């Protein structure tokens, strides 16, 4: 048990030090939402670390069947609900960003829990069976099951899972759709799937997303984004999202997450090696993974930030770098993101570079 406790204490200390660095880099009078968001994120992660600690204390009471393991996995998911609820109804509501109702939140969490349970039940039986055999490849197989499940959900998400949570419909015909279709045609996209998401029912923040393949991307624009940006700025945002697919970022992400998660599973297996009871070992190892992920974040997010720069370059070539720069300024202001960040906090936590750095690169590319 001692290695697990020491690892959790180290992770907590690292998170708190990064929190203090980022808060020192921000000016509260200019960025109150960004300040509170940093605190909320780290507090949520510290709360998450409480679950493996609780399991360690309760280890003598944990039974030896797969149903026990399944029950502990579900309990761990329920443990994370309080900080998840605080984000929209505490932090976002305080700053006027939340538009989600309590009924919607409860419905969405119930759907997520049902989906998780449907995956966790067979995984619990199979993982316990593998570990009980003392097979040397048990943890490799357990990792493969988890990674395969995650990859499968990503494949299903755009068409089958996302509609369970958001109202999505084809982008209405008109000048904007014609402009975006022309962009996609210039980019060599054959199957053009443009959608409008009613994001305003959830939040005041604006965003766009893309999934699928280079020749058949699924591009989803939030109504908040369309209502805020000019047509040339929306075109630049779509060109940026399309750049992620055409440069192979989604495929690279799949294998990058697979490699990083493999290392985290192996570390969790090593840390829990002294726990004899298979159910307790598997439950604690699973609960440890979100905390151990902190060690993978610097490398994973380094590549994510590189992907963003590359997608910006694609947008500048296929649309307009100046329009993308304006869109970034509008989005940063509307979403109340911090335009700057402490370099160590950014290296660990940020999937996107600071807006100021992205603007500098776009300005240099335009000269």
C-alpha cells in the first residue's frame, strides 16, 4: 500500500505547485474566470485522488468476486459526480457561463453511467479472470481491452453517442453553408457533412469540432460560434479543424493515447503489486489511472500543442490567417480563456498553446 500512497502524495504536491504557479501568472482583476477555472480543475483532480485512498483504507472489506469489482467501478464513477456538478452550477453559473439545467445534467450523467456500466461489467469479469490466472500477459490484455474500448467509443461518438447529449442538425442552406462547401471542395473533401449543434442550451462558450476521415469529415459548429463570428472567421475555424484530419492528427492521437495509457497501466500494476486480493488490486489500479495520467500529460500535450500550430498553418493557407487570428481573439474573450499561461502549467495541462503565442505565429506567417 505504501507505494500507492507515496505516489498519490507526490502527484498532489505537483498539482498544487502547478496551481500556485498558474494563479501567480494570471491577473485576477482581468481574468477572474480563468483564475477560478484553474482552481476548480486542480481541486477536482485532488478530489479524484481521494477515491484510491478510500479504497486502500477499505481493502480488508473488499470481497473476491467480479460483481464486487463492478460495484467498485460504478462507485468510483459516482464519486466524481460532485466536482462535475460544481463546474456548471458553481463555477460557470458564478461567471454567467452556464445554461444547463439540473434536469439536463442529471439525465446526461445517468446516460454516461449507463454506458460506463455496460462496458464495465464485462470488463470486470474478464479482467478478474485474467488476473486470477496469474498470466504474465494479464495486464497487457487488460490495457488492450481498455484502449480498444476507448477507441471504439471514439468511433461511435459522432453518429451514435453525441446525439444522446446534444441537439445536432444539418447546417441550414444559405450563404455560410455555400462558403464552407466551397472551402471543403478546394481542400479535396468529397463527402461534405456540415452540422449545427445547439451549444447555447449548455453553455455561453463557443466551439467547433471535427471527426471522421480526411475525405469524409464530420464538421460540427456550435450555434454560439456562428452567432459570434463573421463568415470569413467561421471559414478559417473550419479550415483549422479540417487541418487536424488532413494532417493525420486524429490517427496520431489514437496511437499516442494508446502508448501513454500502456505506460500508465504498467505503472499502476507495479504500484499495486503488493496487494494480494485481485479485486482490490484491480479496483485500486483503475482508480489510480486518472492521477498517474499527470506523468503522461507533458509529452501528450506537447504533441497536442504542435497539432494546433500545424492546424493553424493549414487554416492560414486554405482560408485566411488574419481571419483565424480575429476568430481566436473573439473566442478567447467570449470563452474567457487566459491568453497567457505559466510555462510549466502550460506544459502539463494545456492541449492548446496560449492564444498570444498562436497570434504571434500567425502574424509572422502573414508578413
